[in-house]
C-alpha cells in the first residue's frame, strides 16, 4: 500500500437533509425556504423539487445498512430545522425529533460515528417571513433550535457542525438569487454572513455551557485562490476575492476581526456590527470542516461586479469537463490546507466534502463503472495526504456524496453519489467508486 493515513483517521460520506430526505410535508414538518423556492417556476434547472428526493426519510435504515456494508466509520448528515420546529421556534414536532433519534441510534448500532450539521440551508420559511437571517433575532432563533437538538442527541452525536457553507448560503441566496431565498442584495448577503457567524458562536457557547459530549465546529466552502498573472491589478483582485470568499469567515473566527481591506472596498455594503460581536464570534471551536471542489484563478476585470474581479476555475490538463463544468485541480487542496495552517496555526481539520459529478452510464443492472470519479477521488486523497505530510492536522475525509441526490438549483441532472439512485424505483446500486472507496477505508490507504 503506497499511501497510508494516520492511525485514527476517519473515513465517511456526507449528505444533506433537503437533498435526500423527501417527505417535505409529512409528519408535521413545516416548509423550508428551499421548499418554497423549488415550488416556484423557473428556479430549478429541470423543474424538479425535493418533495421525494431519495426518500431517505422512509428508507433510512436501509441506507445506514448500506453505509455499514461499505465500511464507513462516520456519516455526515444534516438536520432539517423545520422538521423539528415547523415554525422555526416554539412548538417542537416530536415526530421530526424521533426521526433523527432513530437515525443516530441506527448509526451507533452500525458502529458509525454521527456527524450532525444543524443548518444546511433549509431554513424555516416561517422565520424567513419574520425577517430571516437579515433579522438579528435570527441569532437567538438558531440558539433555541441548537439547544433542542443538543438536549435530544447530545449524548450520542460525536461531531456537530453549526452551519454548512455560510458563504454559499449568503451570497448565492441573498446576493446572486441563484439559491433560496432568491434575493439579489449584496448588503443583505454581508449582513446575513455576520448573523450566521454570530449564531454559530451562540450555538458553540450553549454547547460548552451544557457540557454535551462530542466536538463542535463549522463547515466552510473554501477554494484556493491564485492571481491570473503577476500584474499588480490581478494580485490585488485576487486578494479581494480571497478575502471575500475565505477570510470573510476565517478571520473573524480565528483572529477576531474582519478583513480590513475588504470592508474598505465594499463600503456601504459592510454589515452592522454591535459591540462584543467579534469577541463572541471567536468562541473556540474543536475543528474546522473544509469543503473543497476547485481552485480559482483571479484577474482584474473592469466589469467584474462589486469586487472588479473575474474568476476562472483552474483546469488541469487531461481532466476534461465535469457535469457541473467545474475545473479539476487537486493540488489546490494541498495549497489551501497548507495556507490555512500558515495563517491560523494548527487547526484540527476534516475534509467534510469533496467529490465530482461525472456522466454516469449505468449498465442493465444499474451498475456504473465511474473510473473518472475514482481517478478524481484518488488524486484528491493524495493531495490531502501531501498536506498531512507538510504538517497539516487533517483528521478525516467525507466523500460528497453518499447518494445521487437533489443537487439544489441543478435538480437531479448532476450525479455526485458513489451510490447510484434510480429515482423512479428508489433502488440503490453502489458504483465502482463505492467499491474502490470501500477498499481505501478498509486499508486506511491506497496504492500510489
């Protein structure tokens, strides 16, 4: 075996409630902003909704059995806030809580460590109508919800993440209108970003005060940024893009301040910050979750939006195009992880998402020989291993995703899963990538 990972390294897969559960209005669940968004016309590429998705709500025990069969040591899932609190606060829906109770128990029975994300974008529609994340009261709404979940599952959940990819949620949902709730307002996006960080810190505070078991952190979507040339204008644009896409969250979390240059640049779009906010946001966490998919080459662009920057994903030769038309640059993962260590010290890190959508062609039995996905995963595992050799404290890896699923505004067209889902029959068939990954997990390593 050419590449071996640290003895205690954790291997698993990830999924999100809205993308797999279905049962969007069953057993007392309230609507989320994504239910509302997808039910509007012309918001989802193929006109799809997640009303049924992978029907995981009804098939959860079989899905956990499949994880065990593949040899996973941990599973990252998210909790649907409106399934637990239909109005977002106040009355708890016991049937919704029971579902996550059963999920955690099934995972524990299968010797799979639960990694629960509190907010993976499916914010309660009722709270959105009360001002949503633009309303500072959202910080306490989230704290109330977090306490409900900690009280119910805190004795059995090994890892908690407060938010998943707050940049994507804030900017694609509130600035670009591509995602729910579908607003186009940069000032709102920066204010929402601040409230997401504040609510994260309040949840961590409650977790510490309650003495719950397990560890708590946050999951960020982090690209590696590099200037398109050595020109001063390109370097400055790259710095703005980096500060907007990475440091907007990492600097307040780990340094107690926002990037000064970025805030000078965005001027009136900067969020309102109260006294004590930045002290609270620095509340120490146990780990950082990193979702990596691509590296951005950044050039100055006169018509490049409010940052005056044009970004292009770096595409290594020989990879072609992914189904999302994303560039593939595995070395960017090494560079990103080493840069995080250089800037912020020895953070315990988990790669909480990494994966690719390729053109899957099933045979008559539904099996997919997805060698391109295997090649992609192998290259990124090697890149992660190289970062570990350089002293980065990476402790685990979650492939995105366990199942083909509802891929947000792209609907069901891209397939990221290592397990194929026949959406008509709901049959699950592990792909070649699942077989390969199963061997990686079993041997804690792979051939170089």
